[in-house]
C-alpha cells in the first residue's frame, strides 16, 4: 500500500468525504442539542475534521477517535492540536516534544546533581 502524497491529502478520498460529512452532520444537528461540553480546544469535532483533512480518512479518523476517547472526567483538558504530518508514529503517538515538555526538559538540573 502506498503512502498518500501531499496532493492526495489536499484532495480527500471518498471515504474521507463520508467521515467529514458525518462530523459536519454532528456539528450542525446533534452538537447544538447537547450544548458545549468539550474539555479540549479545539473541540473534538473540529479536531477530527482537521485530522482527516491533514492525515486522510484512516489516520485522521483514528486520531479523532483517540481524542474522543480522552474526553471523560479523568481525561485531559486544554489545548490539544492535531499533530502535523510526520510527528506521530504508526500507533498515533507523538514523536516530537510539545511546549510543556520543552519547558520541563529545559530546567537546570545542575544544582540537583552532587
């Protein structure tokens, strides 16, 4: 199976259009009925739309499902952007560092070593 090229990501597949239509249906007709409940920014539906547009139907759909799976009282919250191309491994895990990790990792540990 060939990897999608940049041009194929700009032109979503038929399956991607189906996924995008499902999410848009949710945004327009279901979400207004249940009200704002999202713990993340961007919202899970906006995240899923962006993930599908950026990564395609399968990987983008998987990222969207993982994000929805994190949306529970014991899950995370706050700003959680869609990873850019090449910044996740085959399991959808981030391979780079985020801004928070950079702040933590740049702490001066020299005073702690003896």
